[in-house]
C-alpha cells in the first residue's frame, strides 16, 4: 500500500496531544508537513515530532505537499476555510469538533466534501468510549425499545480552558456548550440513532466567567474575567421528530461534588441504559434487573483519540466515513445554534439543518 501523506493545520494542544502522535503510531502513514499561523508553534511541533516541513500559511502547504489527508485543528471559527481548501486540494479531512462555529459553515464544508468526492469526518472521540459502544449494541439489538428520553451531561466543577482562544466568542462561536456540551450531545445523538431534532428550548448562561474568586479556583489556572465572553453553563431540552426528548447539561464551572461528570442516559420502553458506570436496566421474567456488562477496557481519552485517527485513515482506505460524517456534525451544530438562538429570544426555537 502507498504511504498516506498527512498535513496538520493548527499545531496547538489537540494537534500535539492527539493528532500527530496518533498518525505516528500508524504504519504507512507519514505526517509530512504541519502549519501554524504562529511560526514558533509550527517550528516547535515540526522539531518535536520530526516533521520534515513546516509552514505558516496552509494554502502554501496544500499547494506544495500533495497531501492525502489533513487534520484541521484550528479554533472553531477557523475550521471552515482550511477544511474547504484542503478538500479542494484533493485531501480527505478530519476536522476537530465542533464541525464549525455554526451549522451554515459546517454545511458549506459538507458540500465541499461532496463536490470534491473526499471524506469529511468530525473528531468526536467519544464515539469510541467503550461503554458507549456497548450501549449502542443494545440499542441496535432493540433491547431498549423506543427511546423516549435521553439525558446528556458534561459538567466540570472548575474546568475552564485557559489556553488558546476558548473564551473568545468570535473565534470559538461559544463556550462550554460548543466546547464540551458538543461531546455529550453528539454521543447521545449517536447512541439513540441520530433522530431528527425539531425544536429547542435552551439557555446559555455566563454565571462564573465574570467572577474573580471562581477564576482563581480554576483547575487550569485563573482566567481573566474581563476577557470572558462566552457561556459557562448551558442547558437545553431538544424535541425530536419522533416525539422523544433529549435533555442536555454543559458546564465549565459549577458547584458540584465532582471535578468532572460525563454521562449519557437513555430511557426506552423496553430498557434503560447509563453510560458511566455502565449499566443496562430491563425486566426479565417479570423481575426488574440491572445488567452490568463485563468490559476489559475503560474510557481513556488518549486511546479513544488514537482510535479516531486510526479510523479516519481506515475510512480513507475504505472510501467512506467509518464514523462521525460531516453531515452528523452539522445536525449536532444545528442544535447548538438553536440553543444559542433560544437564549437570545427566550423562546422555543426550530432547529434548522442547512443540508
Ligand atoms: N476532541 C477533543 O476532545 C478536543 C480537545 C481540545 C480541543 N479540541 C478542538 O481542537 C481545536 C483546537 O483546539 P486546541 O485546544 O488545540 O487549541 P490551541 O489554541 O491549543 O491550538 C490552535 C492552534 O491553531 C493555530 N491557528 C489559528 N489560526 C490559524 C490559521 N489560520 N492557520 C494555522 N494555524 C492557526 C493557533 O496559532 C494555535 O496554535 C478546537 O476546535 C477545539 O474545539 C478538541
């Protein structure tokens, strides 16, 4: 098999912690170039990972390197342009989550992928959460019946990301909701089989961002309350076309016992399931039972991130997306857009999926 030539756009945290090391674990895959608008970041990444060429302009990189695959790891508002340009250059693209800062941008990226005949995948590594993979099997097997309620939760006690531009509304498109709520929302949507969302009642609050004491108590160092422009707590009820509901909770900071809660629970007419700790609930022979699947792996961010890179490469070989196609990223983003709209209007908002 011919070697797959990979380029990286945006060489910050996620590129260096997940994408580049992930590709470098794979045979017949070579990261041949990386690009960051900040030259020192591109150069340091190239040196650290022995990447032959580095650039500060992705257009130049795409023109010079004949890439088969590109990871787009820039801030959310800067996903669209490099993704489209990479697709048009003939590369397949793995774009970090969320697909873009809004669903319209995401839809433009999907259309570009279709036109170029290239794969576009969104980097949702929670699809490879081993507990979620078990729940998905039970859902597919019909063990839960009709899922009428789905609860997706990603909460942190003091976990505001203080690196990069996560507090900048224009560059990120939002805060806790678009950053971590998106993981819980995508997993919940995937587990219940991507039902079509119809409307949303949501609230995106900034409750801790302007608070100096909360900023000082942050696990990742203090943030600057003056520069905090986004939501830190967001909640929504999403109504689906089949009459079921999804409830979403996302926070970067809240007064809760744990530093980190990531969970999805599903309730169906034949059974229920909870992600963590993994349990399935049902009736057997007239007796209510709890089922605990025996698993030999636990959720592990690094391992799941590696699988997402590996499956992206396998998708290129298989000539079809093997997980999280751009279309699903747009549906998820359409819900997030509607939550932000509902916050502004104070009303239930329809979900527009621009595809
Ligand atoms: N899947 C996950 O769990 C996960 C975790 C963290 C971040 N992310 C996503 O990854 C993306 C980046 O996040 P991060 O934490 O790596 O941020 P970061 O700030 O550490 O890195 C982003 C990099 O992009 C560079 N950049 C900005 N504009 C550019 C341009 N025009 N051309 C080239 N480079 C440019 C910046 O200089 C920076 O080095 C975001 O979309 C974020 O949501 C995903």
